[in-house]
């Protein structure tokens, strides 16, 4: 157990240093970057996917010549395990600070990110948030914290506006909603936002059900769902619970007019689609997603799948976040934390495959970040909204009234 929890240091540039020794002069000092995710515990799968994305980005950054303004300095990953617990994540930040990292990228879950960004702020340590969607992360005035992707307020606004459009185009067949959410900051915050916003869009929230992390049995919740018979079911939970909930609905033959997710833990997951194609079919999600028309995203997907892994949002969000940090280091021309924070604040990073355009941080939030709407169609995940990125037309409702 001690070995699992120990702080791990790994150089992602070791092979490069051996293969391309300098003919003259000293090798530029590596830039230490903390890569912090929950790679054990309930969130281990997602944490491991994030770590994969970070390390692939470091490999690509180093292969492209490293940080050129620092003489081609390579990025060196210092790996940390948040163990799916906020306090463990904060403890890893302490270790990373002592080890002299210039910045941290992580830490996937909202509750963990809330703790790690706060811990890093004590040392003016730049922290790029890769996934964590709780808006509290960027609402505390922490100057060291930068979130590349959208938060749950933005995601909920986009999801509700598009649900209204889809429902209206279909003749308003859906009128009632049931929300099932996990108990932590992500699920509870998303459910609260949805409960507040849905009535204004003409939907009646019949019930909001909270569940623990982890949950191994959804039979009672699905029985309750069957008795309420909502038109739309909105799950807000992480991968394992999302997958089990939808599979239990399938087993109990509960088929609402739509399963409509906001930041669904499995809804936009190739892993879920491959393992449970029938349960996944037709699910709509408003989530982190790449520009499907960008060849770089498709090429990265092929590389990830060649490793026997799935191209999940955790992978590509952390991959893009590491490139954002590399861009800031390039412009900072320094490994000093204050200089990196200044470079992030002024970032206009656009060399990425996310549908965001140039980066612009306001109070630590990338204003250009937006989710896309996807739907599982014929055992694949396709973008349905907005039209600029649309691959297929949406199917709504999935079940006729």
C-alpha cells in the first residue's frame, strides 16, 4: 500500500536525452511539472486516463524540441496520486512544491481540484485545471489557478438551451425530468443548477435523487424512476455509477423519451459505447469534446487506441491542458512561478484541437471554452450541436410519445 501511495517521479524526456546527446554545452535543465490525478480509489480509471493524456503531451512537446525559449529544455513529469480524496491531493501538492515543480496540471475531479488549487496557491504555484467543472474552483480569486475547459454553469446553460430547441422541434413531447446525481461537489452542484434552471425552460423536475460514491446497486433508484415515469432522465455522475445506472435502467426496461446528460461520466465515453452498446444507444450528452474536424484530434485518438486505451475526454482535456502550459512556459522564457502565472494570464493559446478558439483567461476561466452536444449513434459518438461541428442530425425523442 505504501508503494501505491508513494510520490513518483518520472522523466518523460529520458529517452530523448539519451538518443540526442548535446555535442557541446550543457543539457538545459529540465522543467519539472506536477502531474496530479486520482490514479487509485473510486476515480482511478479517469485519473489514469488523465495521466495518459498528460504524459503523451509531454512526449510530444519534448519531441518537438521542448521549450525553445529555455534552450530546448524538456518537460519532466513528477507524478502524484490523489487517491480519489481531496486531502490526499492537497498532500501531493506539498510534496510537489518541495520537489521544485514549476507548475501543476490536474486534478480531474472538482472536489480534488478545489483542494489542490488552494494548496498550490500558498506557494504561488501555477495550477492548470484540466477537467474539474465546479465553478467554485475559479471563483475564489486564486491568482495561480487557470481552467482551460468550461465549468458546469456554462455547460448547463448550453445544455438547457439546446434541450429546449430539441424539444420544441419535436413538438414538445418531453415535460418532466428526473435528476440522479453523485454526492460530491460535481454532482451536487450540477444537480442544483439543473433544478433551478429547468422550470424556467418549461420542464417540471419530478425528483432529484442523490447517491453515494461508489454505489454498487441502482435497483431501488430505478424502481423509483419507473414509478415516477419521467420523460427525461438526467444523470450527473462519474463513469462507474453512470454506466451502472443506465445498465440497470436497461435491465428493468425503463426507457424514457431521452437520457440527456450534462457532463455525463460515461455518456461521451468510447469505453461505455463499446462495452454496453445497447444501453448507450441514443444517449445525448453536453460535455467536453474535441473538434471532430481537426485531424490532430483524430491522429491522437489513433495513437491512444494503439496503446489499447480509449480516447476519453480525460485524455484529450489533459493533453490540451499540458500544451497550454508549454505555451505559457515558452512565452514566460522562465521557470519562475510568477512569470508562468503572468504568461497564463495573458495567454492567447490557439494551437489546439478543442472547439474554443484563442484562449482568454478572465479570473482564471478560459472564456472561449464551450462544451459540445453529442449523441451515441450506431455504436459511435457523434457531435449533433452546434452546426459548425455537427456530424449527424440529432434523434429526439428516442422513444415516441
